[in-house]
C-alpha cells in the first residue's frame, strides 16, 4: 500500500522518491560546507561516481560545482 500511496501523491516510484530526498539532503550538507567525499556515504550511496551521476541528473550540475556556487 505504501508504494501506491507514494505514487499517487508524488507521481514517482517509492525508490525514486527516496533517492530524490537523499539527493536534497546531500545538497543541504554540501551547502553547509561538507566535502562531497564524505557526503555521498552519509546519504546512503555506496560509490562516489554513482552519487555524482545521480546528483548531476537531478540538479544539472556536479556536486563539486554545486558546492562552489555562491550562496543565494
């Protein structure tokens, strides 16, 4: 039932929804000054290349470049 509720509310699969939440948390950690090499494992990714690819697909920018952006 959880899968169908998440799909109905967000329009995404449960795994996609969770991945996006992890990426948003990673972005917050990077904004706080944490290094990408530490962040990817904190948010549950097993390898940095996989994290970097997923981050870039979602935000359109690499995590390193995201961390180097001036604050808004």
